[in-house]
């Protein structure tokens, strides 16, 4: 290779790198795949070894569908332990069994001992004030936790006239946030939460 060819190749390589950098800088939305198979949308690059970049876009249109496209549809082993109880309580309070299982899957992955950084506990990740509202004495008791969580879901479904998007947004972010934004609030966590629960709901409708 001549010196001129080498210089041309190097210049072309640098130019292509520059174009790639410009494209990345122009992107406003980044979709990453997590180790569990789920996907998240970010408004900035995430530099984590466990986050795999799926695609980046300049506009928000279509990002939700891409993010919801691949979710780890693996039925947790723990579900068999709670199956009968979940179905009994869901039928009692007239809430879709698949929806209840989808919420539990997203909230606690069917681990009744789960505690979030925000202080939510149990299978349905109840906050203390929500548990108190439904007369829960022991928030870690699976039966009490499930019944209160399902009652709360029924209350939200009724309040939002069975609009699942608003119901799930309120379950995650609270009723005040849904009221303030007149719908799903612009919180990344809540938007991803709604997409995940709906995807898992479809999964549980198919497998049961």
C-alpha cells in the first residue's frame, strides 16, 4: 500500500467515525435491551455493560412498539405457588386474572418477600398507605397483600372506566400524576411499566 492510499484510507475512516458520532448526537431516543430480555427507552445514552443498544431514533414515534417488542416471556417458577389464590381473588373482585398476574410479574416477579427501594412490599408491591386504605394488617402476608392489591386494581379500573393505560399508570405513579397530566405521565419508568404490564397480560392470556 502506498503512503497516499494509507492516508486516504485513514481519512475515510475518521470521516466515517465523525458521521457516526454526528448521528448519535442527533439521536434523542435510545432503546436498550436489559439482561432479562425487557427493553427500556432513554433520552440519553446509557453506558452500562449489561445494557445492549437496540436502536436510536430522532423522534419518539414508534419507540414504544420497539421497546415492547421483546420482553422475556418466561413463566416464573413461583407462580405455581400462588396460582389458585390469585385466580380465586381475581374472580371474587371481578378483575381479569391475566392482568393481575401481569402486574405481579412486573412488580415482584411473584416473590412475596420483595421490597422496593421506595418501600413497597409483597407480591403486588403495596405502599404502606395503600395497604392501610384496604385494611391490611400484615403487608407481607401474601393473602392480604394480594387481596388489597386486586381491590386497588378494581378501584382504579372503575375510576378510569376500564382504561388500562390510565389504570396501570395510576398503579405505578399514583392517581395525582394521572390527573395532573390527564393521562400517562411523561415519566420513563411509568411509560415502560404500562408497556410491560400490557405485554405480560397478553402472555398470560395465551398460556392460561
